[in-house]
């Protein structure tokens, strides 16, 4: 077998080690006991995230492509499969917190075993197109789980009466008056949206296609904590006519009165850095689609469609990094907060683009089968990897989801 070209294998190997190393750095301040807790069915234990992304490389890269590869443990194939039914059965998602074994140390040994095999494969077949494609998908998959790991451990710690910080050293962003909320004319007519070439993209971003946009205006920035507090004080959570029927039913069922993690005083909130005073000018965060939609009605506006958002974002520079120090970006004159602060709810159902084709085989389960009963979000958040935030990037959540870093901006019909 011919050796792979060094410049290709080294580049992919370096990226592999960088992404995998970052995952471990995110748990540096956690104790083993922290990594096993599951606080609700949507949350997965930290330890499970560490093992699942490792299983992905083992199942979809090593087993098909590394000759004579031996699984670390056959039982892990059942324990750490997530939702790939064509790859086999899996442990029930709501019961992941019952997996006290394998231990955290055992999971880290599993990661080391798979890492050694992956580096062996990349040094010999790193320029193989198929190996490169599925490895790159695996790395982007791990970056998505880095984000989930942080959102999940935040929820776990919020349920602890001690209110521990995930990372106490995170600085508190300075409060500053936000720019006046204003609207500008958005693109209208037929425009190309989505992504085909020019780098990595998930299959749900494809194919690039024409979309019709009607005359509209889009907000210059995200809605702030202070603005959302006014909605609460004005009876937003008790005014049924502001709410979609399903949203009002969820509100009554769960007793929502404020964003997730806000204290009853409306003055403090739980953050990755522990309990802190709410920064008035920061984007409101951890609100559901139903809450965002109700606020928009209260404000005499609506939520933008995903393509209105994409066209507005297509000319803007990307800002923000995983665990960005400030968690949000003050809006300068002409700013937009389109990337790297909070995932932005849109009014668009999560659906396939015209001509969408999922990936072949089990990897086709990655995105396509979730295109039902969920809403599209755009922009990435303060815990999204910087190289993931792009105008075409799409994620999706059920409309009652709040534990993710979810916020919104406003839009209006017509042009002035």
C-alpha cells in the first residue's frame, strides 16, 4: 500500500488531535461525579458525550477503513449508539444517566484507544477521499457535541442546589446601552440560498436552490434581557391572545413565567460561570420558540423566516468562538449580532430543501429523519465552534426547547 501524501495526512491528523483535545479541555474543571448525571431526557451525561463521539469514529471510520481493526468493547456499540437504527440497537436515551459503568476513566481509555487507531489510519490513508470525508464529518459531529456537552452540563449544574459553575473563571461581560432597535429592508425577490461547494457543509444545508422572499424588514440586533423583562412585567406570560395554542398549553403545563435560568426576581440568572446578575443589554437567552413568538406579537412584529435571516447574514462577518469570553457581542453602530451569540429562532419549520438527498447508508440518519415537527434556528451561539457559524448553517429544535442557547430577533412584513 502506498503511503498517503504527508501534507494531506498531517493536516487531517493535526485537525483530529486539535478537535479531540478541545473536547477534553472542556471537562477539565469537572469531577467524575459530574459526568454521569442526566437531569432530563433531552440532556445526556458528559461521560456519554465523550464516549458517543468516540463510537462514531470507531463505527463509521475505523471499522470500514482500517484493516484488522478490533473493537475496544463490543458492548460499547450498544451503549453509545445514539439514533442510528441501521447500525444496530441502542440504550434508551432517557436512561443514559443510569450508566455508572463504564467509569469516566474507562471512557477516557476508550478515547485513547480509538485515537491511536485513528492516527494510524490517517497516517496511511489520510488522502483517501472516503476516509477524509467521513473523518471530517466525524470531527464536525464532535464539535456539535462539544456544544451539547456545555449546554447539558449547564442544565445539570442548574439543578444542583449548590449552583456550581462549569467554569468560574469566565469573565462577566460589561453592560452597555444597546443600539436602538430598528429595522432595515431585507432582500426580496428570488435569491439563491443554501450551500453546495466551498468547504464542509452538512447535508441539510444542501442543495443550493432558489427561494422567493417577500418584502420585509429585519431587526438590526437581538432582543435583549431588558426588553424581555418589560414583556414579562407587561403581563406577557398571562395574556393568552399573544400565544400560539400549543405554546399556551405548554406554558400552563409547566408554569413558565420567565426564561429558563432566570431567578424569580428577574435580576439574576444561572450561567456557565455560576449565578450572576442579569446583564440588561445582553441578548435574552434560553427561551422557547413559543416565548419568542409571543414576544414578537407583543412587540407588533414577527420572527424572520430562515431565508430572510440567511440573506441578511450572507454579507456579514462571522464573530464568536466556542466559550467566547464575553458570551455575547455588544452591537456597534452598523452591527448585527448575527453570529456567535445565541441560536436564533426563525418562523420556518425544519424541512428538506428541494432536491435534498441524505448521505448514503447509516450516515443518512444524521439529519434528514428529523425534518418533522421542529423549527429551524440560525446563527450559532456563544458555545458553537467558530468554524461552524456560517450563513447557511441550520440547526433545529422542538418549539418548547429552552435548554439550548436560544434567542431571537424581530422582523416585519413590507418595506417602508
